C-alpha cells in the first residue's frame, strides 16, 4: 500500500494549530527534567480518553463504515446523544470539544489532505466536506479524532490499526514538544516570564493544635 497518505497525515497533525491538551500534558511532564517516557505516558493517557481519543475514533469509524453517502442518513447517524459512559449531552464521536479556531483549522487540514488524492470525489472525507454545514449542525464541529476516522476509512485501515496509528501520530508531536520543554526548563514557562503579584485579600493566618490533630488521626495516644 502506498504510505504517502500516512506521511501527509502525520505532517498535518504536527501543525502547531492542532496542538491540544495531550501536547500540553507532555510538556508539563518534562519541563522540570523528567524523561521522555513520562511525556509518552501522560500524553497517551489523554489520547485514550473516551470523548476525543481512541475510543471516539473507533466509535465513529464503526458508525460510518457502512453508511451510504447520503446527507440525511449521515445527519441522522451523527446527531448528538448522551455519552453512554460519561453522560455528556449532545455527544457524537469524532465531534465537539474544540474551539471555533480549532474547528476551522481541523477542517482546513482535512481539505489540504484531500488535494493530492485522485479518489477524493468518492471519499467519505470529501462527502463530509461537501455537506459540512448540514452535518455539523447536528453533530458539532469535527475534532482531530473525527478527521483521522474519516481519513482512515478512506484508506481502508482496520479498526485496530487505526487506533494504534492514531495514538502514534498524536504522540509524535507531543514528544517533540516535551523534549523542547525539557531543554528550555521551568524558566521558559509563560508563568515565569513576568513578575506576578497576588491581587486580593489574603486569608487569615490560622494556628493549629498539632497535638489534638495527631490524636484525631490516631498518631498520638
């Protein structure tokens, strides 16, 4: 199989405009000098979440795999409903949980990914883009898991392979950012770039009866 599409998808997902909480988690894990493994663990935990991670990717692929390319059928299949585990209202796997700017960037990335592909007119990605406004009216904005689900379906990637590839592709930019954060160190964090003074009323200083507290928790007789 020609893997050029995978390289193009990896480049698209590495874009800074598609950085998310997984990248931030990886940065935070390494900013004080922790190993790259710490970044991988924290980022992977985020990318396995049920709302925007691997489970949502699989759910959307399963939902769309057998659907005909008909607008009303997709609108019905992608209408929001409570999440079975988290009870989030209006949930559609592969959609939602992004800002307006992120949503625009994701759709833009999907459009660019389709440009070199000769079969684009018959793809699910192209169909989604053609009816983007009508579909997102009931589903909410496309997120990165949704982008990947559409692209994986177009390239006949199996569910298990798609889940693995999604995690690998999302971890690559997160780990690169984690390495940069580790080299820069804590001093480069935005919080430390500018002096900060607390504004407001300081809470009253309280004293504690240490002997009484120790007795209450069973540390003293």
